[in-house]
C-alpha cells in the first residue's frame, strides 16, 4: 500500500455507466490498484500523466475467447506450422512464445494487454479438463481470466434428468460443479447433441428426444437456465445453440429464445446461428429476424462471433458440427475426440475466403447482427477467438462498426453476390465511442456480474486504457497510448512495458453438499479421478501468490434484475 | 565462382540456428555486414562474427566448418551451394527447394525433411526423420534428391510424396512410413516395419526380408525400370556405391493393404 495517488490528468473519460456524452474531460486518480475519489487538497500525488484530451476507457473485457484448455492445446499441436512461422524469443520482459490464432499462453496475455484488454473468459472448460485449463490460464500474464464450465452433455446430468431429478437436485449439481471447477459461469454447447452424436445422431432439434436418454434439448436448456437463475449466478446460462453452421438454423435459435420464456440467457457466437435457406444457394442471412428476436427479448444478451477473412482454426466442444465440417478443413487435417464422456472436442482448421460466397455472407451476417441489435448493453464484441478469427482482429472489427464508408469499401471487395443478398450496404448505423465502450467493457462486466470492472467510478479496479483519438479507429484501438492494469502501467503505444499476474474470477453459490453422496459413486464408477481429487483447491489457483482469486457476488433479491 | 568461408572461432556454447547463412541471402552483403548479422544461440542471439571467422567473397557458394551443434544448416536453401566440412546438427536442409547442400560428416535429426527440390548429400550417417515430415505436416519430402553414404535412423522418407532418397548403409525402423509416392533405395539392410502404411511409391534394397503382413507377395519379377533407375544413379556424382547395381530379378510385395496401399517393396536377389 502506498499513500501516493497516480493522477491521469485531463483525459476525456468515456464511461457509459456515468454518462453517454462521448467522454467528458475529467481527472482520474488511481491508488492501491483502484480508482479513487478525488482526494483532498493535501493528499500526496505521486506520478502525474498528462493525457491532453485523449480518450480514457476502462480495460476491455472479452466475454468469449478460447485461450486455454485441452482444445486449444490440441489446436496448437494440429498446426505446428503456425507456431514455426510466428515465434518470438525472450527479450528480458517477455518470455518466448509463438502462434497467431492459437497463441501460446504468455503471448496471449501480452497481446491482450497491448490492445487494452484486461480480462478474457475461456468459454469451454470441460469439468474433467478444469485443472489443465486453470494451469494453462495461470501462465497467461497480466489479464484477469475466468472460465465457464460446460454442462448439458455430461452423462451424469443427462442420466439424472432422465431419471426425473428435481430442479433443486440439478441446482446443487450445477453449484457443486461451479465450486469444484473454479468457474464463473456455465455454458451449454449444442444441448444434448454432443452426447447424441456418440449414439450416431447427426443433428438434434430442440424438441427431438435424445436417442438414449429420451430427454430433449429444450428440457436441458430450460433446466440449466433455471438453475443459474435460482442460484443467483450473475452470468446467465451461456448458450451455444443447436445446429451450428447449418443453413436454416435460425429457426432453432429463435425457438431457443422462445423456450427460455423470459429466463436470462446469453447466446454466444450468434453469427453462426443466424442462417436462413433462401436464394439459389439455399444459404441466406437471417440476421434481421434474429436481431428482431433479440431486440424483443430483454432477457437475452449475445456475443456475435464475427468472422474475419484469413486462416484460423475452429475449435469447439460441438463435436457434432465439427465432424460435419471436417471435410472443409484447410489445411486438410482435423481432430475430433471425446473427453471422459463429459463432452467432446473438435478442431477443424479453416480459411475464410472473401471471394467465397458462403464466407463472405457469414462476414456480412455478423456485421448485420452488430448493427441491427439496438442495445449495445446486450451485444458484445467477439470473434469467438479463434473460430471466427483471432482476437487481435478486434481493432479492425471496431473500425468496421464505427466507420460506414470503410465498411462499404470492404463490402465492395468481397464476393459481389453478397452485396446483392445482404442489407449491410444500406445500414447507416455507425457505433459511437460510448457504444464501443459499452459492448467491450460495461456490457460484458454487467452480464458477468463484475461490479468493480468495466467502469471508472471510484472503487473500480484501476484497469484503465488511454487512446489517441485517431480518425482511423483500427489504428487507435490496436495501439493504446497507455494501458494500466491494477493501477500499474503495462503498455505504452501498443508495446508491452511491464508484466504481472491477473486474477481468476469465480462464482460460489450456496448449495446442499448432500449432492456429493450421489456424485461420489458416479466418480468412482465412471471417471478417471475420484471426487476428492477432482475438486480444484484455492491454493492451486493462488499458487503461492502468483495468482489471485476474485469472487463475483451472488445476486440477491434486491439486485436490479439483469 | 566466389566462395564465402565460415570457420568456427572456438567451441560452441550452445546450439546455433544457422539458417540465415544461405548463399543467396548473403550474396549482396559485405563481409562486415555478414559478420554483424544475428544468429540464434540457445535462447539468445550472437553476431555471426562472434562465432565465425569469415573469408572469401559472398557469391553462390558458402563453405562452413561443421559442428554437431549447428542446426538448420541450409534450411530453406533455394539455390547455390553449401559445403560443410564436418558434421551438422538437426534439420539440415529442411524445406530446401533448390541448390545443393553437401555435408562431409554426419547429419542429425530430420535432415531434408519437407524438402521440395535440390540436392542434399551426406557423406556420413543421417539421424531419424531423414527426408521425412516436419511434426504435424501431412506431407514429407515432395521433390529433390537425398544421397546418404552412411546409415540412417528411423522413419526415413516418412510421408514422402516425390523425389529420391538413397541410403548407402542400413535404414532404421519404419522406413517410408505412410509414403504416398517417390523412391527410397537402401544400400544396406532395411529395418523393422519397413513400408508401414505406405500407399504408393517404391522401396528398393538387396536381399530377402519378411515384410509386414499388410504386404502381398507378388513373386519374382524382372522390372525394366530398375535399369533406368540404376542408370540415373550412375549419372549422379555422389550416389552411394552400395545403391548401385540393384537390377535383375527382384521379389516384389504390394502394400500396405491395411491402408488400401499399392506401394511396392522390391528385394533384389
Ligand atoms: Zn466459442
């Protein structure tokens, strides 16, 4: 603890939780890693940095980015050429690392920090892979991180649901998983479908019974969404809908929203779930219909999963869709695997081509969703890294949203049939700086329940990013003038200047520990580790002071509903 | 012809990445500029001039004093000649597309892996993965020629698609693993599991073997192409002598049928 304040003087503070006037000139005081209220006259000011009217925002938060765990490691192994071509040695500050769209763990932290991102959430942690995931995230420096535990295709849950488990038993199981795996939320991927794939099913609609357990995706979805709501977990069920990537899947996406019937939920990488079947090629944009459904249902938040043209790799627990897409692998190699009957994992390298009609239309669909969903508080900026493209393409994506003429220039370059099939060219909306601050900071913080992140009011964690107000928004967001993490400067003009360790963000709802009486024999009969060893202790995360834990408060009746 | 020579100043303290020392990359530089180029040494860097004494003039030929800790010698070579007096470390000539790399001593792992063209000659022995695939690559060697006078390690010619590998001595296990085309000539004895998973291509050596069960015995044959191959080898100035004269009657096996393969193992009698 130090008694001196750091003063960031004369910046245009763009904090949409305070006001939305595009940033007003005010001074910002940092002390002990937090934003401080304006101190009394006699207070000791240490460092003073003159911001000269630059734009100031809270650290950005990536709500959905595959940055660690078994799947990402398999992706790295599958494409060693990526790591051979993009490698960097140690330079006294950075450790060595490699990779472009599956960067190694240290490089992941450096690149996020250099872009002004101070937190990222790994969305697909299989409970049986949780320890590996946390160990890998422990090697991602600087940023805070958290994980969503993947449920909904695990045999324990499916078997209990088929046996008629009560909602409260499921709630106890969900809460137990959140504790045991040190997660901050729950994601469901293709509910029931991944398990059905293992019984030779190749697609599964919302009301189609699972071939073995006889329960429907609808039942899995609503039970899990209800659990998180009952438990008061701030981040609602994180849903990867059924039938990803299949033309016509917009129907199941809209049915999913309807099935939730007002329950809070987050639909992830919505772009991949907004496809219609119109036109000669039986592939069309249903962005307008999906955006309309999102606009009408204030219980729904989304992230877009924009695609960016170029080489990447798709990495998903949705083994059903990954197996279906394996023929499209470029380069021609892929992996699909089961993981302890807990879920699945499929990796298919892919190159999005701007001249290919399907890819170009996917690109347009993502942008249409961004521009047609009215409330930036409920639509977040993602590329579903690395599925749609690497997170390092966010500055480019921000420019596409903020700069209509740039967007239309890009539209003119891609497959010409897309301009004819898409309404993108006629959409006039340009995101404002306030809206960008909402969709990359305040919005994700709110939907994750991070009360002291995503804003710059006194008491907030001093994750602060200072941007030059450049007309080229891509250049502006690629290389912030300053990045502060916990009040310490970590990057200057887009170059790392210091490193450190962030927190692991977790949630811990109450539950009845009697659930362990049912879980214990399950682990003994079906899993490779015993229940006692499965649970991840706090000490494993804290790692003798290298990591920190930050516990998200549970929602109570007095909290304003999401 | 201008020759640029690199002599080691003393024992190396770690492994060096020698891939920058390609004739065409150095041809336009002065000796002083070359001496200032960085080379990876272990986790750090050194200048070329800290490790080597330079002499001669930059042009189409580079002469190197060999050392088993010099890795990536000639990796990515596209033209010109590199002669190494002594051994080289790992991955010599990987991904080369043209030119000639002559190693007077032995080579380490993955020499000529993912090679696309040019010629690699090793007068000593070669390690495993000779002319094979780099980790994770679907294709191994896709062109060019590798001539090894000594023996080689395991998985020579793995995932090979095109080109010629001639090994004068014995080959290790799994030679031509998952080969899809190309030719592997072994002057000594083949190792165990030769041809496992091969789909096409040719493995040629002297003397009977007991091949994997995935290979079908096609009996004794006289194949005119063997004389053509021998003629071709005789025209190469560094063909291993034990690889010559593999003509006349051969026993032929077809496989690996476990992989739907129609490659051939030819044992010269
Ligand atoms: Zn994802």
